[in-house]
C-alpha cells in the first residue's frame, strides 16, 4: 500500500513504474500485430488448399468453386434462376437503349422543328410589321391623294407665237424702253423653251466689215447652242451680230441703221431683237451710239448714259479669247492670299493728264473750296502718296513706258501688251480700276478689259467710281468678287484694303474666278450668258440638264436571293418598309419656275450657274416643322405620327425635315461576276431601295448563263462605251432618285449601316455621307499635299466606294467632245415639219412639273443633245482619272467641297469596307498611293486652291450607348 501510494503520489518509485507500463504496452502491440499477420496470411492459404482438395475429391468431376464457363455456371441449380434474370434484364436494357436512342432522335427532330417554328414566327412577325408599315405608308399616300387640293393643270393652248404679231403700244421715247413696253411676251410663253433665231451676218452688207475672228467665234458658238432654231416663225428672240468692225473700216451710223431696219423680222420697231457688238480690243468704238435701235436690245461693252437703258440693254464682257480657250495651267494659284504688291495700277489719260498734274491742288485747298468735278487729280496724288509712304509695296504708274492703247476721252488707256499686264497682275493682291472721268460714260471697253484681266489672274478688282455699270449687274452680286468704291473715298482706299482679312480676300478671289470662268472666259460663255440674262428677265426656265442615256444589257433574273445573317442582324428592330411596289421616284422639276423667279440670285452667283435646270437640287428650302401637320404634309412621314418615339417608332417612318424618298444603288464592276452576285444578294430586303444600277465597265458582256438574283427591286445593268472610273458619276437617266449610294462591288456593309447613312444624308443633302474616311496631309519637306489613309482624328474625304451623295453632283459637263452641228441641222428641220402640224398640246396633265414632251418637238429633241462641252479643267481631271485608273473618288470630294465649302460626313466607326475573301483590289497596289498623291496636287492646280475642308467628328445614332428603360428600344442596335 505504501508503494502503491507512493506510486500514485509520484514519489521516489515513479520512474520505475513508468518504465514497466511502457514495456507492457509494447508487448501487447507486438502480440496483436503478430496475430493479425497470422490471420491475414495463413488463413487464405489454408482456405485455398481446402477448396482445391474438395474439388479434386469430387468423383463426378464437377468443380464447385473452381473457374467455370458461363454455360457451365448456369447449369448449377442454384444459379439458374440468376442467369435467367440476367438474360431478361439484358434484353430489357437493350430495348430501353433502343427506345432511348429513338426518343433522342425524336427530341432532336422536334427541337429542329421548334427552332424552325421560332424562325418562322420571327419572320412572320417581321413580315407582319413590314406589311403594317407598307399599309401605313399606303394609307398615308391615299389620304394625301384624297386631300390634295392642287388641281391638275393643263398646258397653255398657245405654246408658240403666231406669225403675225398683235402689236405693242409705242413708247414715248426710244430711250424709255423697258421690257414691259418694248418686249413682246406673247412670243415667249413660259413653256416655249426660249427658241432663238440668229441672223446670218454674211447676208447683209455690214457682215463683210466684221472682224473675221469675232464673226467666226460667234458662228461657232451659235451652231452648238441648244436654244438656237432655224425656224424664225417660232422664235422668241432674234439675234444679229454687228461688231466688232475691222480696221480701218468705219460704217456710217445711217447706213448701219438702214440695214438693221431692213432685217426680215424687224417688224417696224425691232422688238424682241438683240443687237450684239462684241469687243475684242480695248479701244472698240461705240458703234451704235448714233444709231436708232428702236425696241431692240443692245449688248456691248461701251455705253453712254443717254444710250444705256437699265434693265433692258446688256453690258457684256469683252471677247478676249475669241477662237481659243484660256489655259488654266497658266492661271496663278489663289494662295498665298497676299502677293508682292498690295495694289497696282498702270494707265495714262492722254487728254487731261498733263493739265491735271500741273494744276493739282493740295487736299487742304480742295477741302476749303468746292469739290472738283474730276477726281483724277486727287486719285493721282493719293496713290502716289501711298507709294511714297513705303507702308506697303504698291505700284502705280500714270504714264506708259510705251505708246498707250487708244481710248475714249477721259478714259484711262491701257499700257503695254496683254502678257505684260497679266504678269504684273499675278503679283498684285488688288487691281485698281479707275472709271472714266466723264460721268456720262457708263462703261467702256477699256474698263471691261481691266476687269476681265484682273479676274482672270485672281487680282481682286477695286473699282473707283460707283456710277459704273459692271457686266450683268442685274444678276451678278459684284460685291462678293470686287470692291466698288466711290471716287471721293480714294483717300480711304489704302485703309480699306489693309482691313480685309485673308478669308475675305480668298473668298472674293474664288468668287471672281467663278464669275470669270462661267460668264467671261470664252465665246460660248459670253453668248450663253447674254441669252441667260434675257431668259431670266422674262422668267423662262432654263433647259433641263442632259442625262446620260443608259444602254441596258439584257440579263436573266430569278435566282432567289438569300439573306446574309451578318447583313440583316438588326436586333429586334425592323429597319423600315420595303417599298418595292412600285418604286417611288423622287418628284422632278417641282421648282422649275420658282427657281427662275425667286432664286435666280443664288443660281447666278454660285456653281454650277443658271444655264441648266436640274430635276432637283439639295439647296431647296425646308418647311417649318408645323407645316407638315397644317396643310403641307404631302409626302411627310413623321416619327410616331408626330408624337416621336424610340426604336420601333423610329424604324416605322423616315421622319426628318423632307418628304419620303428612296435611294438608288450605283455599283461599278469589272469582270467579277461572283463578287458582284454576292454583293447584289446582300441588298435583298433593304428598305427604301428604289433600284440598283450596275455600271458594267468591261467590254466583255456578262455570261449568258449567269442568273442574277431577285432582290425585290429592279436591277439595271448599264453598258459603257469604255472602261473608265468616271462612269461611276455619269448622270444616268435610270437614276430616278435624288439620293445615290455609290458602292463598290466588293463593299461589305450591313443593312443597318446603309439605312443609318441614308437617314444622315437626308439631313445633309449637300454633302457626301459615307463610311471610310481619308484626309489630305501637308508634306512639309516638299511643300505639297499627300493622300493619307491612316487612322486619324481629322478627315477631309469620304471614299465614294461606300457613300451617299446627291444626283446634282454627278458632273453635268463630263460628256466627251463630239460633233453636234449636223445633228442639230437635221433635228431642226424635222422639228420645223412637226411644228407645222402641231397647233397646240391639248389638255395634257401638268401636275406642276415641266419636262420635254412629245408635243414640243423642238425642245424634246434638242434637249437630247449635249448642251455644253466640258471645260478644259473638267476634261483634264477626267483624263487624269482615266490615265491612272484611280482618283475618281478624290475628284468627287473636290467637286462637292468646292461647290458647298463644306467637308463630308463620316458615319459609324467603320474605317474599311472590303469583304473578306474577295479578290485583291487595285487599291492594294504600291503605286496606288503615289498616284493619289499626284492626283491631289494636280487637282489643286486645276481648282487654283485646296477645296477640301477638315472635320473632326463622326455621326452615330441618337440613342447610341444610352441606357434606356426596359420598355424602350434603341434606334439601331449596333450604331
């Protein structure tokens, strides 16, 4: 007990007791491990031995525990039932597997049917929505037709004048002639087409005295003019050329008057006649000063106040380029704005210059006394003082180094030859033009020549003398191209010229070149301008612009066009109604008369000028928003009927500020049939598509077995005369819409992108709206321009391989030169015969438009002829495009920016548009960019300046990246 107590209390024997316990535990573990080893090793061996011995002892030879075959195993009585069960279960499993596979196949088939049904439902919904839109559009059209309160007008019965004139009341004095009392409007109905009869000057005595160059140039331009007719009985206007006379021939006024009064159609007083006296030299005399011209208009460069009848007679430009055209390559560029001299003047007044220099008084003395009658003294002193001050470099010379040209009394004579004067003007920012000192001299040939030469080389004219009548002053806004300063303000001229900004100077210089090229540069322009002046005064519209007649290539269609899911992935939105039955063409010539009456200032002072009538223009005025709901809603399709809305309402109508319309796809192609067919198929189902015009640029016709896709709208395949990229921009007569989508045959655009571009263009109709942007960059080392296609935050061009633009920009003067004279003669003869059988046009439907009709043989036939030869500048650009087979898109960007002074608009983030897998295009060639560099610099030389303008934004849809409520949808899913 003591030991145990000691052990429990941890006494002296604690160490020994602990060792004993540990030893006992180890013995137990060892024994347990040994026992388990014996059981796990020897027991299986013993069992195996026993079982083996038992099988061998079986005298029947049947092993119970040994390995047996399956059949043998089933023979054992106690496992027979188990075998039967296994076989039954196996069969059932096989049957179940077969049923499972059958059910899976059925489920797969049903899933496919479900997906097909879902697609059919979606397509049906889309078709239903489109049908609803079409029905809505049709209802709108029906209501518009029912509510239309404009009656159908019929043409006036008397379209052409009778042979005998009704007679006009005589004016009190010949100098009091105006249009209302000296012009017979009955010979010029609004729908007559303005026929003009030109006398043959060689049939009269004075014709042998005419300057040969003037006569030859005049005859050449009248032969090709579209208004000229050989039937004098139907003419509205009669034209006779009386000058310039040869030197030293001087025709007596009485003789000239007698010959004029003997003209076959003079009719006692010469009404509706125009007497033309062209000036080829600066010293042309006033041939008609003492000649009684009756009620005939006079067109010449020199007029006295007693002779000139404002609003009736015409002050015309001198005929400097009689039988030649100016070389635009010799015209200096419009920049830099500031040139060597601030202003220049060279001239000499023969009769009064010396006395003026001797008797000149100081400005103080003149201010104290009465103002001088002739300001030449003050002008001389002021200009010399400016020259001596050295504040600006100016050049003024009041005596000619050589013999001065002949001039009228009190007129400043020209110095030197024309080439020398032009060289000086090329160095001048401003060109001073001092009007004659005689206040009765309204205009002289010398002043007109100075004005012509200044405009030609880009020197801004400064006319000292507000009493002067500048050429065509009734129509031309000369304040946009020249400075007209009263002579008393001569002391302020220097200050005025220095105050003009560079932008104002360049605008005046650019406008001056437009006036010179359009109205003064050639014989054609001078004669066309005279006729246009008279035609505008009597409010007759110009002749419709000629369109290129499309030669269609027959082709077979019928191939069902599929829908590319990448092209038609528009989310849950319908892009708009597919208006295909029938295609809706843009109304034509709705403003044919209003343009002539209300908008003539704009047409006369901006490109392309007043010489042609366009079916439609992008500059038409826009109605205020409420007008479409208050009586002027014809053609408008407001969003949500005027209530607005988000995506679905937006896609159901075009909205915007102009009536509904469609667009035409113009696709240029060359022997890439597979690529072309794929591109056409991608247009299937495109809303607002009117038709597709395929410009077949290859001399080889399409394959006869080629089956064209049926895309729901007409496909017109046009054959061209030659392979030219310029054919893309010809004004094809098959294009019946204002909007043109110019697209390459390998361009790859989605439907929503096209529709968005179309909607944007409708709000910027005077600009190019497209996808791939480019820009012009300044090459600092070479001081020239470069074409650049790199990604940039600033652009100035949109490639026309995928762009919208207005049809009016298809160049109207791009037709190649060819002979017209014989065709004109033949057509005139046939027109005369037809007119003799046509008394009136009956009651043809008018509907507010005017176009050539079969009932007007003269106009209807002649308007099919080319109306104007292309200018040298335009022809040079076309030739360069044909030479490089490149740059036609750059040329179109130059043209639109030059006319509108606006940059293009880029839409969406797309920078390239080539389709994957298409053949390599010409633009991948290394020489492509080098050629485009040359094109840009050449075009700048042609235009005289760089018309392209930069822009720093692109256009996306209104709700793009905007978080919307669940019940609203975006305008476009991806734009």
